[in-house]
C-alpha cells in the first residue's frame, strides 16, 4: 500500500525525536567495519554534544537557588532523569527543565565565589563551551545607627562588610560591582579597603527607620540590623511674616514629614496645633509671639528641621480730636499704638512699615518712635480709613475725617441786592445731601445740580465786602473756609 502524506509526516517526526535523544550507533549493514567511521549509511542516527551559548542572569548567590535560563543548541538530547546532565562547575544543578532544543532553565546549586563553567552532558559527551555563571557572596553591612541623615542626601555611612570581601584594591572593587540600597532607594558605594566601604545616603522624603542592603553584582545580602533615619527638611514657610497676636495658619513646605513628626515649635513655644498634610507639607496655627525673627522647628525621631518666620506687631493708630484733612487731600500726624516704629528714621525703614488709605497704598513718614505722618489723597467721602502695615502684617484701621469745603464758585461777586445764580461745587463729608448754604450769615436757596454741584441764588447783603460761602455736609459737619469759598458783595452796579 502506498504511504500517505500524513503517515510520512508522522514518520519524519518520530525520526527527528529519536535523532535528538539516541546516541550514535554503527550500522551493522555498513560495509565499513570501523564502528567510529566518519561515513555512515542512510539509517545511522547522529546525536550532537549540547552547546550552551549564554546564561541569564549571569550571577547569583553562593548559597545557590538562583533560577537561570541557558540558551544554546542540542538541549533536547539531555536526559532529564540524569542529575549530572547539567552542572555548574563540578556540582550538579539543583534541578533543571528542558524547555526546547535551544533553551533550558536550571536552579543553581550552592557554590564558591567566582566563575563556574556551565557544563551540559548527553550521550554524545559534555559541552566544551566557555559560558560561565558567576557566584557572588551575599555581603552583610554593619554600621552605627544613623539619626538625622540629610534629606537632600550626602550623609556618609562607614560600613564594615562581612560574608565576603569587596576587593583588595579599588580596581578589584569595581570588578565586584557592589552597590547598595537604603530602603528601596539605590545608594552609591565607595571602596575603603577589602572589608570596609562608605555608603552615600541618597536624597529622600522618608523619615522612618530604613535598613541598608549591599548588593554584590545584583546579589542582595541580608538587610542591616542598624537603621538610617532621615531628618525632616524645611524649605519654605508661608506666609513668612505673622502677627504677634498669633492665630494665623502657616504652611510649612519641605521633606520627610510623616506621622512620626512629634512637634512644631515657634521659637520655644509649641504651635497651637499642626496637621501633617503630606510628606512635604504641614499646616500649623501660629502661637502668640514677640516682634522679631523666630526659628520654626519641625521635630521628628530622625532629627529637627528648622526654618524662620518673622513676627510683626500689628500697629494701630490714634486720631487726635480735631484731626481732619481737606477733601482735596493733605497730610495728618497720627499716634501709633501696639508697638513703636523705630527710634530713628533708619530703624523705621528696617521695620518696613507701609500704609493704605482705603485701597490706595501710601507711604508714611517717620516722626518719632510713636508718631507717623500719612498723606491722604483727595476724596469726596466723609472720611478715609487709614491702616498701617507692619512688614506685611496689617493693624487696625483708623478713620480720619475729610473736611467738607467749597471747591469752586462759578461767580465770585454780586451787587448787594443779590439775585445772581452761582454754581457751587463742594467736596468732602459726602457730596450729596448738603444743606444750609449761606453767603456770609445769610441763608441761600440752593438746589442739587448733580453730585457735588449745587445751583444757588445769591441772597441780599446789608453791606459790601468779602464774605465766604458755607454749608453743612450730609454728615452734619460744617464746611471749613478755603480761598475758593470767597464771595464779594459790591455796592456799585
């Protein structure tokens, strides 16, 4: 019967499988009697010596137990029941699994530090390649516990190494490929001698007790018994200036803030309260304090971080009776309460005192330790609200009255009989609702012609000469004399 294509494929697969696992055997039908001849008949089966080409990872612990992947050729011919089929140096692999003809996995046995040849053996013989696995001794780090490592990094830790050496020279140390981890962060290691290294603490925002682990070409040693604690760090405090009265909430930014933070101090005084918002932010309620610079301390088991804040006394103002300013603006002298403003103009400048009138910024002038001059701008309001600001800290506002005045007259004279119409413009004391207009002592009839403008009929006078126009503001304050309010009666037509 003819062989089908399907049957031929099955036969080919069987032959291929046998070829992979059966050792070389002479063909009895061959005319060549030499069993180790180099020419074989068509039925001969050939098994090649396995050839490893690479191993990953290339290194592991001397304790063994590292799972590696070996790639190469001829692995299907290995006897998976033969423990000697895969060796590292002269020691059998703890176990191995053939994945394919070009790949196997193996678990390394215990070994001694150094390179071990990866050797594979089948019925045709043992591999002769140069693929090696490097055994590295797990290194133990011993050092004095560190408290207060810099959050920005850079703290040096002197470490004694056991479990193996780190090389007799810096060159040998480089070949050992030794690194370190503090917690889960990589740290730089510097050679000192074959049993000592220096580890540079990396930057971190953590404050907990962290262990150090040495890695010998990727092989991790046991975590250290001693620990490293970072100190917290303060970068900014906002606002940087607060009232001596306390009660403000400031935001402290930095690093290493955690639940281990035990306190926040302003000088020697504890914060009224504080809240840890994150590893980089704390909010704190400021206690009362004295005017001047103070240290802010964040206390944690790893150390104390410090920043600075400036306390400023809120400055009040005392307005003496009779202190007024014209509606066109002017300067007033005011007494300062709450603190002094400096014994000299130089001291005053150092206190950085500014002022506002309403929402307008103005510059106060030093008079003495307890008095300043403030220039008020023109206004039609009844008063101006003056606030001293002590280096960013606002005090209590004080009110300075604007005096109502006549700003202008459309005509400045009339005959004794009066009767002329005069437009009177006023300011101060609120310009609406003014009343009781008088020319001298005689009342005039006036009507509003718009904000701050009134149309008046000049009343008759008994005698010629100068007088002035007055009125009462809507606040009830009588207007003050200015040259603009002068009006003349004449006895000549």
